[in-house]
């Protein structure tokens, strides 16, 4: 029979091993540990909170609820009777930078019917994308026109499987301009979108894209409080640098950017010791309206199949 102290030591050690010792060391200042005991089982938790904003970190309880969960954590239980370790939950960093120096990721908004065709293209080339969805909107909420072509929203509940293998992120419940709403209303829009998408897709979104690309400091803080770890703006950076202000993340460019292929060539040819990210965003209905599906096909063809590039979702690449 192990003492509580012994079981705790084993459990915390196992969690640290799971996360990687050097990773815990790197984020030492924001690493939180915890344990609790019930029925002869000692449950241990090690979490690393590398969020930029300090608001949440200060109040981080050791066992966090879903919305306050630190980005990386491991939780296990240790049986005091025989020392058996059982992992209960884990969210381990991808650490793509260990094996690669370059990563490619995509971000598409609104959950519209041409997403299905876009997904086929991404899947054909082994490209990973993040889809930013409005849980509260579907085909019955009315469509609109883009370049004279009708745009309709997908019935998300009927298309869960189609998005398999890609990341689902939030885009607010009903696509409002978050800066024009009272803060509490904006918070409800984001919290309910997150909750609905979690129910539908079985995983809580960790990121979002700003509807209409608009945000302000209050909105950014509110997202941080809700546990969002990155939020995409619509300002092109036209570069591949790793960014630290992830709640004001700037994509490399939109897919219709006139520099798109120039940037792609530059990225492919680039030799680097620092991690570099090529991040493209847009809406799938734009390919339909602009009749330029060949553009995304060409881009995917160019970027895919390289063993020096990591193809990941936004979550995998940015966090
Ligand atoms: Zn949108």
C-alpha cells in the first residue's frame, strides 16, 4: 500500500513525463500541479499555461473546468493499492518544431455549402484546415449572394463527418460584429457557440476567427476569459514569422491575395533555422463566386507532399 505522498509523487512524475520534462522546464513559471484523493485513488494534474494574458493564470485553480483549462495538461490517477497509473485526460503539445522548421495551415469561415468541395481538395492533398463555424446558423437562416452566386450555410449537424480530420473553431453563435454588441452579449455569442460546437463535434474549440474581422481589447480579454487560445484577424502579415499575440493572430494572406503564389514560392524555397508558418485564410464561397477553384487546387498542389513541411490545423501549428 502506497502512502498518499508516494502515490502523488508517482502521479506527478508520470504527468511530467507525458508532457515532456524539457517542455515543463521551459514553462516552469506557469506550470501548475495538483492532486486530490478519493477511494484510494490519488488523482494528479500537471498543466502548463502559456497564455499571454495574465488574468486567468493568476486565478488558475489546480483542477480546472473546461473553459479555464490550461493549453497543455496531463491528468492521471494512481492506485494506492498497487501503484497502477491510469491516464484520465491529456492535451499534449504537438511540438512540430522538434521535427520541422516549416508548417502550413489554412482557416476557412462560415460553414457554407462549398466547404464540402474545399474539404475534398484539402483531403486529396493531405492539407489540414481549421473551419470557423457559427453554431446558431444553418440553411434555414437564409443565404446571401456573392458575385451574383447564391451562398448557403451548411446544416452542421448533418455534416459533422465531412469535417473529420480538420479542426473546428468558433466564429460566434450568429456571426455578429462583436465590437458592436454589449460585452455581455458578445460573451454569450462566443460561449454558446463554443458550447454548441463542443456538443456537435465532441471537442471543445480552442480557437476562433473574428466575424467581419473586427475586435477590440474588451473582446480580446473576454475571449481569453472564456479559454480561447488563439483568434484570427483578417490583417495579412505577408510573412511567415511565429507570433506571440495569438488572440490577435495575423494570417500570412487571404487566398485571393495577389502575392499568394509569390509567397508560396518564397516559403517553399526558404531555408530557415527558426520555425516558419504559412497561414492562408478565406471563405469557400469565394471560389464559387470568383470561379477560381483552380487557385486553391494549384496552391495545395504546390505546398503538399513535402517532407520538410508539417501540415497541421491552426491548433496544432499555433499552440
Ligand atoms: Zn465570417
